[in-house]
C-alpha cells in the first residue's frame, strides 16, 4: 500500500462511541513539544456556513500553554456540545504551533493534522484491506466501531466490538451477521442462501458506500479509519503513530 503523510482528516464525533474528543487532543499534542497556542471561538448558530473563515467568530479565550498541566486544567471543565445539542452558539477549539494547526474541535467533528493514509489495494475487499493494514501494527485489545447507516436506520446503525486477536472475521460473524435479517436489508434476500456468510455481510455493508464506516482504537491509542466522507476511501492512521515511515508497508 502507498503511504501518504501530513494530511488533515475530519473525524465526525458520532464515530467516537464515547465522544472522546479530548483524548484526540491529548494524542495530537503528545506528538509535539510545548508551547502551544489555544483559541476557543464561538459565533451565533448557523450565522455563516464557512467554517474556514473565522473573521466573524468571537474569541472566548486565547492562551499560550507551556505544559501539559495547563492543558489538562483547561480541558477539565471545557464542554463542546455535539451539533444536535447545540442550540445557541457554535464552538470551535483550535490548537496550533507556530501557526500550523494541530487539532481543531467543533460541535460536529475533530480535525487533525499529520494523519497517515494508505491507498486500498485493487484486489480483495475493503474490509480485508483495512484489517490487513491496521491489525499488524495494533496492540490488543482493539475496539472496533462499525456503522452501516447507508443501510440501517440511524438510531441503531453503530455497533461496537472488541478484538482480542487478529481473527476479526469470527468477531464480525458473531456480532454483525444478524444485521442481514433487519427489515432495512432487502437487496439479495431472494437469491441469498439460508446460511448467511461474512461475504454476504461485506457485500451488503460495503465500506465504500456513503454512510458506512469503520474505526479501530488499540490499547496504545493508535486509530485506524475507513470512511467514504472522512477518508475518501483510503485507510487513515492517527493517534500514536510514531515512526510511521517504517511501521506501515
């Protein structure tokens, strides 16, 4: 797989089952040296849809942080509501160093700089390519978040599993094959055999379909992700990915 570095990625907060955006801030800053510039901005809800233009935002706070204790104290009481909960203002938190953005948190996503990507191979399914890229470098247990929102209803489309070894196929068969019985799943039912297979599942819930995604987080906070919108059909690695040049093949 071909590796690309130093890219931005937007991770929708709903992809994080515990909405652990603060953890992603800690992971991003841990790869750099202090000091950091931290800005907290807000504006009336839906005043201007162009998030890249902060000229009309109000600066709520602006700090130069010189150590981790200052950052922890700041994050301890900071609340940035998810988009559906925000009723009056939008909030954006920016952490940067020498005017280079490191991480940005909004009401709906976490944007991170320095993410590593891998292109999918032409052969094999996207699931196989994804786990072949992520698991050889992971420390178990690995949390896996799967969403099949392209097929399933929103309220029950996200499913969380734990891998204790590299046999992801067995875990998927145990935890996800039953989704093929959902009423929303209609394609191929007439021709499908009575014994449902992992191949049936991967065909029905292709990760290259618009609202399906998969995210992994290992025991050392190394993340992997494949999503039509956020990663454009590529495999993204972020979090603690030191020595990434030699870690991924």
